[in-house]
């Protein structure tokens, strides 16, 4: 049996789910060269060497995924759907669920999309050949929340991808960086309020990342010290990570938190929410803070910026965290997941 990959995520704005998908493509190209990536007709993307692009069908989005994608599959292919959804009629499929926020916080999604996910994902999760996710925390949530889906949930975590060097940092002066969408569950508004209340000029707070139209976006305080960069590519993001005094991520919940891992790989100190998945994946390295406490976020952020010993402490722990998230770990987990399915036919 061969591998085909549901590549619809490649045509969406890049968030953590899409960045994970790109990592997955690279590993599949190394281990199973010749695998096909399936896209709607007209989709043009750059793929790792060794993968084959196949575009077909005139539909787009979820309609393409449900009605056209199954017809593009060949009889000897196992479909990988790495971005939370896949075609309901394809049983020979591995589905990745990165989180369950469509269930825990449906008000943060477009109402029609929340209803669609609420109908589709529980049914799909119980029909596919196997489920995968990115952390033990999310695996346990899936097992508790989706009846019948407790068997065969494999954790395939992302690896610490070093962002490319050579980009130009677009921000002058000292700044704090936060990476991700401006959606409600990421709490950019609370972080901005905490920053403005506790961190004096000339410090700036930079938000880098796109917010898909399907997510409820929150407003930010008006201030010259708040900067939003919604079109940061990997080169710019790498420059921002290396230039930032620290990276601050204070979501209420996460499936993994890839920007935290990227910040650690870039050598940047991190301030994070004290939530289970961050404890699981990054241990005691980050400066943890209660994500509901605005003043605590601000005071800890100020201390991190002014007390050099915290940055030294974090950099000493970084090799241990990065060793648990190298590319080979993802490769091994993926082989453990897929080899039995590919041999089973």
C-alpha cells in the first residue's frame, strides 16, 4: 500500500496546524518517497523533493474534501489527513486532531463551521483506520470526549524546526513577540493590556501571524507600542524570533504550542500560560503564568525582561527540551503509526 496526503491545508493561511502539516510532508517524503499530495485543481504549492502533486476537481474547501478527494484516491492508497478534517466516506484514512476547541469553545468559530465540525468530527473519528494527535494532553481529551475513539490514538509530536536565518527584522528597538492568530482563545487582548500596564516605553509588543476568517478575532488596545504583522513569512519570523527579548504565549488552551518550541529553538526566553500541555511538553523551562490573571502576566513579563538570570536559566534547560522534539522522534512515531496500516493492505 502507498500513501496519499490530503493537501487541502496547504491552501489555507499558515497557523500552527499548517506548520505541522509541512513538517509531516517532509518526513513522509524522506520515508515514503513517491507519496502523492492531493489538492483541488489550480492549487500550486512547493513540495519537498520526493512527493508527487496531483490536483483535480473543480470544487474547493470542505466540498472538495468530501466529494472530490475520495474519487482521486487510488485503490492501494492510505489517506493521511493531517489538519483536523477529512472525507467521511474514506475508511482507509489516518486523521490528525490537533485540539477539540470546536467543542470546548464553539463561540470562537464561525457558527456554521462550529456546527459542521460538531457533526462531522465525531463521526469521522469513529470511522477512520487510526487517529493521531500532537500531545498526550490532547490524546486524553479525545479519548474522553469522542465516544468510541479511545483506541488507536497515536501521539506524533512536531519537531523543533529552526526557522531560516537571513531575514530582516522589521521592528526597531526592544520588543516582545507573540506568534499566532489574534483569536479569542489565544488572548492577545489580555497580553496587550498586561504589557501596556506593566512594561514601560520604549518596549514594544509585536503580534505575528494570520487570523483565519473562520475564527473570532479580538480587538487590541490602540497604542503605538502595539504592532501587528499579519503577513510574516518564515524569513521574517526567524528574524523576529532571534531579535525578540522574549516570546510570550498566554492562550487559555492549546493542542501543542508550536511557537513556544520554535522560540526555544531560536534561543529566545519564553513566557507561557500555566496549562497542562505546556507543562507536559516544555516542563519547567518557560516562565509559567496564570492565563486568567492580567496583572500576573504583566509583572512576570516585566521581570523576565529586566532580570537576566531567567533567560540564562531557560537557555540552560533548552537542550533537554529540544532533544525530546527532534525530527527523528517524529519520524519514529510516524513509522510506528503507519507501517502496520501500510503492511495490512
